[in-house]
């Protein structure tokens, strides 16, 4: 196996390290993240058979998460935080 060094700035290193699973090497992380992923369009229609109630619950959860994000942002932007 050939080994190659790659230089990363601190932000990139921290992001990569944050993706690392227990017992996983950095090479394994890069391979896992770099694999071809399904295009977003391949998910079109994936929820078409979900019951209306489930769709409403998902919509309500997403709305609440956006509200919580906005509240957190407002708190963080207050002077003296």
C-alpha cells in the first residue's frame, strides 16, 4: 500500500476529525465520505406513500426546528453573550 501525505488547514482537519467514527482511520473517513452518493433527484417521490398525518408531523417538526434555530441565533447575537 502506497502512503501519500495531504496537508489540511486547521478548519479542514477539524471537520474531517469530526466525521471520524470510533476506530476509524482518517483514510477510511475520506473513502467513506468520497464515495459516490445518490443524486438528490433519485429521492423524488420517496414520501409519496406516507400517510397525510405523517407528512404533517414532519412539516411541523421542521417548522419547530427552524423556530428553535432562529431563537438560538437571536440569543447568540445579543450583546454580552
